C-alpha cells in the first residue's frame, strides 16, 4: 500500500470530521493492537481494526475505502472495552461509514441482491443492513 503523507493530509477535513462525528480522540491510539486481538469479526476483515484507526490518523480517506473491514465491523464494542486508551473504535468505524454514505454512495445495491437471499434473510436483518450500508 502506497501512502502519501503530509501535514495537510494528516490535518484534513476528513480527520476532523471523523473525530467530530465519533467524539473520539483519534490521536489517543498508540497502536497496541488489543482491539484487533479481541475482535470477533477479524477473520472476515481484510485489514485489522487497529489499522483502520492508523489510516484515519494519517488522513488516508481513499485508502480506507478500498477495504471492507469497516463494513464487516459488527459494532459489538469489544474493542472499546479492551482499549487501554479509552478509544471507542466502533464509533470511529461508524463515523467513517457515515462519511462514505453521506456522499450518497451505497455500499450495497438493494435492487441487485439475489432473490434467494432476500427470501431467506429475516426482514429485520435486511432492514438493519439497508440502514448500515445504504445512503
Ligand atoms: S486498543 Fe486502543 S490504543 Fe490499542 S490499537 Fe486499538 S484503538 Fe489503538
Ligand atoms: S466493534 Fe467492530 S472492530 Fe470492534 S471488536 Fe466489534 S466487530 Fe471488531
């Protein structure tokens, strides 16, 4: 992964918005990895939860969007409980998802879901997925 890092990127509006929406101090994270070690969804993720917050710290908005980790996050809060720095990573994941969706970009396209999936899934699961993944 090639990263471009500069003061303007690290202090970009993206970083400020993630902090504002999540209410978290992004810089409090010192990359101990306890969040990733305890995450029950980590096997389905393509980068670790701790790597997500690192990319946010570095203002890497475009890089973040290439990964599915934030969409796989189940918002279970295990990471928040384990964090020695009091960082609620679930809220940071939610803030990054919201910023993508606010651009009116759906992460899933409801009309393209397979009919069998729609028939098999409980309605409540469909509704919660649409809430999480669509603008
Ligand atoms: S547990 Fe907290 S301090 Fe450690 S990597 Fe995760 S968010 Fe950062
Ligand atoms: S809130 Fe998300 S990142 Fe944190 S432990 Fe749960 S699934 Fe993993």
